């Protein structure tokens, strides 16, 4: 089917159901950041393959909504004769619907693909204009997507306590005690990461996100009903691993379990920001009392235990070897014949191959951002969306990449010289690096959130009239999602206090459209700081060990404390990484870590 035929088929369904509009989000029923191929309904309908967006289908027109990262891509992928282009932030989907429809209109949604909080807010907003939000029983796209991929069956992994550091039973009992104390009968868990953390399981259901897609009910006695494809656990002793009070059932038994709780008039807690509307509506209609609260797994998952922190240290050393070998190879390749035979794609492939040399490596933690010259000005650029740019024509190269290892998740960005950077590039790189160092050196009292620290990384740029339009840091999981909450460092950021064991990125940047992009990123883990004061203070322990490119540094933009930090950092890189390198790679590292 062409996209015009697909759009027409959906419109025909809407007419039969007497719906005036249908909203298509980029989400699956778990509402996580990453979705499996069978859930790419937005791409099927519109052709747009970005990681965030939405579409609205009306009787006579349709629109596709993307944020600033995808304004170029959407025009390449979506037919302008079929879809208007709209900005997801500047003109939200519901505002568009309200502007296009009149009182009495019926707006359809698949309640499995929207959070309860979005559903309630949308219902209220539409009702204020005399419109009705209608949850549909079956998604109209699924009825016409005849080659829709089947959910794949990848075997689950039972994560050893050697890596997890704590038995599932201890985690479950800790949270169950909180539920019982608040007179909660059960907690509904709908996102894969907290469930996988809670049960010490992992999977391969989504590329770059090592989880088993699942739902779960955690009861106040610590027992868990897990709803997932049982075939993924064939030949695995889930009860022996996670505990005898953990039971496994297929997805299609979730609804009856929710209705059973309703019959008992159970008090069921769920996070309205992450639980899909369908599950909460089933509970509510069956007679359960809903209690809205943050997912109780999120904070303990974010605060890594000592075993997880040590595993992350080890994973980053392994990763540092791979990235250093890549950068050494890149420098050599630039001096060899025909460097233009390499492009952004082959560079990404080379880095992946070096990571894959490690026995503990499972997969990348996200699609590598391998960006030369002007492509690096797009923060979430991916070379697969067009023709990869060739090496040899640009001054600088940005590579943002990471790995999923059995003992940790990595995420690192390095910006390196691959040509002749000018003074302006070197100045801006140094200002970005200075901000990175200022944040890395920070000490802060207990109770400090990422919102309060964000300005440290921006100040050097601000003072010279520059800025960057993304957060400074996101949380990172332990052999889980490379983007994890609730902690983050951002001007719109979290007020959740940063505390022991939380891992965050430190990644200020600068981007000049159609010219170049710069970003310097390490991961840090929050640790208690030793002081002579009388209040508890925290600091960042660095996890990432790869040199920053000295050729891009203009020391006139650094103070003595920045040079001291950088020299100490590079000395530590040499100490930690050099024993695992040899030959030309070792020679490269010795030069790359020389003191300024």
C-alpha cells in the first residue's frame, strides 16, 4: 500500500466508527522511549522514522508533528501532499485538534498508547470545547498493516547477582513494605526497565535496550505476577532465580488479573505518567480504587548499589580501551591514502567492531551518532537517514556512542580534529570543555537537584554569548536504558536530589547550523564527598576514561584549575587504559594524554 492508500484506509475506519479525528503517537503499550518494530505505527502511516513524533488524521486533512531534531528529516520522509508539517512543541497535537474541529467532534485514541495522565488531561481539554475523547477497542492501523511484524521471541537472560548486587526478593520486599504501609494492595508496573530491574532479568526485545517487554503486578506481600511471552523463559528457572513467589503468565491474562483486583475492590497504585490509560481504565471499571503515585522502582533503580557501581567502572574501562583504539585508528587513517573511502557509516562500524571484541559486550546502547562537519550540528543526527558524509573534507568529527555490557551501560561523546580547525572552532571547543570540567568538579549539598547544577556547564558559553539547546545530563541505567530517570541535569530539569549511586551524563555542547557541532561527554556517578564541614556534601566520580583532543584546546580560554583537572584526568586515562593497549595504539595514547 502507498501512504496515500494507508491514510485512506484509516479514514474509512474512522468514518465507520463516527470519529472525526484519530491521534497516532510514537509509542507502544509500555510507553518507554524505545519501541519494537511491530509498534512503529507512526512510520507505517506517515513514513517518518524518527524516535519522537505524532500524527493526526482528520476527514479532509492530516498532519505530522515532530520536534526541532527532525524538521529536516520529516520533509524528506513524509509526502507534503498528504501531511502538513507541524512542530510538536510549538503547536501541540491537542491544540491542533481543537483548532480544526468544532463542538460535538469525536476524537479517537488507542488507550494502550497514551499515558493515563495524558488521557485525563486530553479528555478535560476536549470536553471544555464540547468535544469527546473516544478510546477505541482496536487500533485502526493494525487492521490494515498486513505485513505488521510479529513480536519477536528472544530468550530472556537471568542476570546473575554477581552483576545485579541484590536478589530480587530483597528488592521486592523493600518496595512491598512501602505499599503495605500505605495500605496499597498492589502496584501496577507497565514499563519494561523497572520490571527487569526488580526481577533481575534482561532481554533482547528492543535494539539497544536489553529488556524483556512485560507488565507486572507487585503485591504488598512481595509476590509478583509477571505478564510476558512465556516462550522467552523456556528452559530458564525464573522462580529459582527471582523467587518462588514470582509467577509467569502470557500477556493476554493481564486483563483478567486486573479485573480480579477490581472485583476485590483492591487499592491499586500506578504511575499515571508511565502507565497506559487502558490498564487503569480496566481497573477502574472493574471496581478497583486507583492510587496515583510515582513508580516506586524508579528511585531505587537509579541509585546503583556498590556492585552495580563497580560493574559500571569496569565496563567503562573496557569501553575506554575500545574508543581509544578507534580514535588512534582514525588518526592513522587520516594519514593514509584515500581517507575519503571512509564515511560516517564505516567509522561507526569500525567503532562497533572494536567494542564487540569484548566478551561482555552485548550490543550498542543507542544508534551511534557519527557526524562529520555540518552533520554534527544536528544533535541527534544519524547517517542512516541519508547519504553518509565522507571523511577528509571537514575540520572536526563528533562521535556519540555507547555500549551495553553485562556489567554496565556506557555513553561517551568525543569531538576530534580530522582536518584543520580554525581559531573559532578551538575557542568554542574549549568553552564547552571548560563547562564540562566545571560541572565535573562540582561539590554540592544533599538535596541538590540537576536543575541547580545545569548553569555550571553553560556559564563559559553564556559569558561569551553562546548556548546549547539540550539538557546537560541524563540518568543512565545499569545494563538497562541509556536514558534513565528521575535524575537529570537540565534547565527544565529535575528537582529530584542527586544522591549516592546515581549515574548521570555530563555533556555540554555547541552547534552551528550547516557548519559544525561540538560535544564533550563523560558519565559520572554521584558519591559522598569528604569535607571538614558540618553538612553532607556530594561530588561526581568520573567513569569515562578517553582523552579529549588536545589539538582542539585553546588554553587562553582555560584557567589554571581547568588545566590542572585536564592534566590529572589525562594522567588517569594513561594509568588506566595504557596497560591494555600496545604498538601504535599505545603510542597514540601516550601523545594524546601528554600534559598541557
